[in-house]
C-alpha cells in the first residue's frame, strides 16, 4: 500500500471525454465515467477562500490519489454538486508516493437563463 493510502478519505468519480461520430458526418464529445477512486482534497488557504467568495473568480483545488491512478489532464472529477476539470497531474520527486491532480472548478450553466 502507498504511503498516502490511509489519508485518502473520500471517493470521487472520474469522467473522461471521447469523440464519437454523430451519425451525420460530424463528431461530438461524450463523457463516460472511468471509475470512482479513493482521493483526498487539499484544503484551500484563507487567501484562496477569500478570492473564491468574490464574484467571477476561479476556484482551484488540489486532489491526491494513489500512485498510478488513472487520472489524466482533461479528465473531470465530479464530487457531489461540483465538476472539476483536471488541469495537470504530477508525481512527487520520490516515485510511487502519490499522484497529485491540480483542478479548476467548472461552473454549471443555470437552466433559468
């Protein structure tokens, strides 16, 4: 078991986009869940919380996974009520310790507009 295994205290669905033919000569992007992984979300700093309270700001989050977890740039993490786009993934300088995914919040469209 990895060193971070006991710290991964939540499960998060991971979704990945694929391009498929639309049957009319074009293509469309579809999303499919690739799995639900054990993870840990890093708590935002006080400065990040203050910035996120301001209208129009972007909220970034860092998530940690087991090393070798199938999480890639462009994937989406979908914890309840939110959608986060994976901007980049990193391994620490000591391989096999954990996988870090830097994410940004994607705002959902309001159906009332």
